[in-house]
C-alpha cells in the first residue's frame, strides 16, 4: 500500500502574508502631488460680447524678470513688501482716484459691502526661478487671505479658514475676490 504524504497546514502562512500586507499598507505613505490652487477661467464663448476694457487704475502690475528682480507698479520692489502693497492697493483706504474703484454690492449674509474692482496682473519672465515665482504667488495669495480673514473676523467673529458654513465662505469670497491674472511667461525686456 502506498504511503500517504501528510498535508502541510498552510493556514498560518496565509495569516502571515495577510499581516505583512496590512503592515505595509499601514506604514507606507503615499505622496500626493500638491500645487497652487487656482480656478481656471471658463473657455471663451465665441458668441459672447467683447468684455469691457479694464481701467488702468484697477490693475496692480507685478513683474518678475529672469534675474528674479521684482517690479511693482513700475518701481523696483521687495518680496517682503509685496503683501502690504497688495493689500493697500486692493483696500484703497483713502479712496485715491489713482487706485482701484470700489463698487457697493448687496451680498447675502454681509449686507452692503464695498468691493474692490482691483485686479492683480502677474507677469514673469521665462527665466524666472521657480522659487521666486512661488514666493510671489504666496505673497499675493496671502494678502487676499489676510483681507478675507479680517472681514470674516469683523462680521462673523472667526477666521476665514475656520468658517464651516459654505454660504458664509461664498459671501466672503464675493466681497474679496481672488482676482489674480497671470500672463503667459515671456522674455521681459529691460527688467527692474
């Protein structure tokens, strides 16, 4: 009679494989690509009428050349001053006729609010370093976020990023829009 070979119990091997799989899933981190959050404008409808021209006083021009030098409103600037300059331009506290116009709008949850028509025009050279580009973007975004925080604290008693009601978030965004226009990088002649 043939001898029977005993069966190997592989149940524990499956348990070990399962535990190793769980271990690697728990301990492994997945890198998530992050970037600058910007909403692209919708495609231009060819049948749409020509948009009205933007008045020069409503445009805050920021240029960065290939040597990472900053030119703010035609004057050499420093990255450390850009946030303050941006806020001052958009707020136009003295209603200076050379700075952006304000329009009074009735915004739900805020009431009558003066909204700046200011637009930030950012243009950089093809040779601008990535670090400088990001630094300028951060300062411009931080200026708008600080303005939103101030309005949110004034009206709702909380910072903008702490608001959980989407209606309140949208109201603040309507009162202080993220109006940053980026031109396609090109070779900037002369520079600052």
